[in-house]
C-alpha cells in the first residue's frame, strides 16, 4: 500500500466517526506521527510504500480518532503559541483561547515592568505548563531578571509541565510546586516582613460549570481530566479562592491575569473589585469573546 492509499483509508475510517470537522488534517497528522516525518516531508512521499506495521498502526489510530480520542492525545503533542507542547491524558489540551492571556502577559512583562528589577512570575493551575513555558520562551532575553514558578494540585500535571519546560526552555531556571492554588507556595521573593510576594500571577483555572460536564464527560472533552475543567456549580469556585489568595501574595501594584469562561466576566470583575483589585481590564480572544481579565493590586 502507498502512503497516499493509507491516507485515503484513514480518511474513510475517520469519516465514520463523530467528529468529522478535520478528516484530512487528522489523517495527515496520524501519518506524520507514524512515519516520523513533518507535513512537508509527508507530502513528498505520497507514492512511497508503507510497511504492513505502519499501515496497521495508522488504521488503528484512525479508529481511535473515529471513536472520539482527540488528535493531540493520539500524536502526543499540540501546538500553542507556535510552540510544540507534549500532551497526554494527564493534562488539558492547550487551547488557542489561552493565547490571549499569554499575549497580554507578555506585553505587560515587556512594556510595563522595570528592566533593572527582579520580577517574580507564577502560573497557578499550570496543567501542561503551556502558559509558563510560553512566557519563558518569549522572554528569553530577560531571563536573568525573571523568576519563573508554577503550581498545580496534580502531580501528574506537574510531570507534564516539567517535561515541556525541559524540552522548550531547557536552560531556564524555574520552580514547580504541588499545591492547592497558592497555599504554601513560598517560592517567590521574601520581603523583610517575612511575606512571600509575586509581581505577576497568572492562571487558567478550571472554570466550567459542573452541569456542562454532567452526566459523564461530554464528547468534546474526551479523555481530558475533569479536575482541569470542573469549576463547581457555577464554574467560579476556584476564582473565589484564588482571587483573595493572589491579592495577599502579590506585591503592591502587582498584576493578576486570569483566563475566564463564557458569561463569567461581570461576576469575576465583582470578585476582583470586592477583594481590592483595581485597574481591571477585559481582553477578548480571537473569536471576540471576553477571555482574559487583567487586574492590579
Ligand atoms: N477553555 C476550556 C473549554 O472550554 C476550559 C478550560 C478551563 O476550564 N480552564 O473548553
């Protein structure tokens, strides 16, 4: 069988599944994964023959795709901010929506901070580590003054984050801590009065209202860890805890960047204001939805 024929067979298998939104792309990504080539190389080899083992493996993976397994889990990676992240079922698959938060945080770090001062950045609920890794990657020239840390309640997630940091920013010093939000996270600047403070805290916490995930996990979240998505009854449980904790742990005029879910903007703004945050700004994602809130202590 030639590669071109294998692609056709995979397309047929995937087309019989539930998610037929990207049949050709999914087939190509599986082929790249099995043949260990990139897309350009793949397209140059369409007439090459594939081995029996490769053929069987491609069809098996196409079958998994047809059953709903996300392509990112099948091929083991996902592009985010132009970087190639390792992912598996221990973490949420990075979403393009989250590029909004990263872009805003990068602008802030590069334009609004004093380059002569050390700067402590913490990513809470880091998951795959895509936020902290992308911040570190795009701020390389400023590494000496930037201190990167991240936390998650899941050790499994921290293992994935560690792998992504090691892979994409191997020379970047960073600290990963297992923690329930910011509790006992003391990896930052210690002030004279014994307080540990950060300059910037960012987070994409689980924020989906429970009823969107019940009963059972909807197909669109196939295999993703519920703990990374479930924000309690109204989706706001983690913000209720995180916002006051972040307020305590930021230095004066320190910045908080939060990813938010649909219809949550106004409620979370109120939580921020009631806690004492000011200068609250909403940023929209590529589809024009409010997706990120920036607030200053
Ligand atoms: N943006 C994700 C989704 O809708 C949810 C991520 C989260 O809960 N932080 O699918």
